């Protein structure tokens, strides 16, 4: 009995030491993620210093369908080369890919959940998504190519404006694309430009 108690005590000590080491490691991961994705450390998704040609918020009247939705929930950034399928669209912060698909409005898109930070981001109007759901990405990693491609059809894709991509940030950690859309409809988007231009 005495031996058994000693064995249990020794096992508990080892377990405690392991848990402490694991906690320190997890805390390190969490701090690294938070540091990369906190609101004062976002990176421009296309090119440093490149300002959006169409800002977040209500667009000027008369825009019509040529500008998409009147209430613009993200920012539009031109492809620096002026060409589609050349310039990378990059992750604004570390995270995990929870959406990688094509839809009729956004075209090829990627959604990144910035775990532990309370934020998610969306990158759309790309030529194609180059990452898959479940993939971890780091700030600056290429997610797709800048293009202005909307929906499944190439029709009219370069008629309304020069090649560009549409990028959003929202407050909430999306689990998948549907979850992202629900939070978007609930008004949880915010202006990305002050975040990515603060560097
Ligand atoms: Zn847009």
C-alpha cells in the first residue's frame, strides 16, 4: 500500500510538471497569435501603402450595380501590376483557413479565422484560392491571386473597374464560410483600412 501511494505521488508530480510545460507552450502560441493578429499589427493584403480605391462604408449615389452593394463592407484594392492573375493577395495576420471556395458574388474567396483574437478576415474577387480549409497561414502568406473575378462566369469581370480584390475584416471568429456570412449580415464588419495602414 505504501509503495502504491509513493507511485501515485510520483506520477502526480510528473503529470504536474508536464502540465506546466504544456501550459507555458500554449501560452507562447497564444501570445504569438495575438501579437500577429491584434488590431495594431495587421498587414496590407496586397501591397504596403496601397490605398483602397473603394473604401469601406456607404458608396456615393449613382454607383448602381457597377459598384456592387451600396453598403460596402470591405475595401477594394487594385492589383499593383494592373493585370489579373499576377499579384498575390496575402493574409493580413496569422490564422487558420475556414473557408476556401467560389460564390456568385465574391468569386474565388478565402476566409481566415484569427484564433484567440476575436477577428476573421475575407479575401475575394481573386483569380483562385491557393489555400485549403484547415490550413494554417501566417501573416503575409499568399492566399490567392488578385483578379476582380466575380462568380463562376468571366463575363464583365474587367469592365467595371481595373483588376482588384475585395478584402474584409469582421469582429468574430468564423468557424466556416456560412458562419462568416451570418456575422457579416449581423453587421460585424469593420473598416480594414485604418488597421492595415497603421504600420
Ligand atoms: Zn469591394
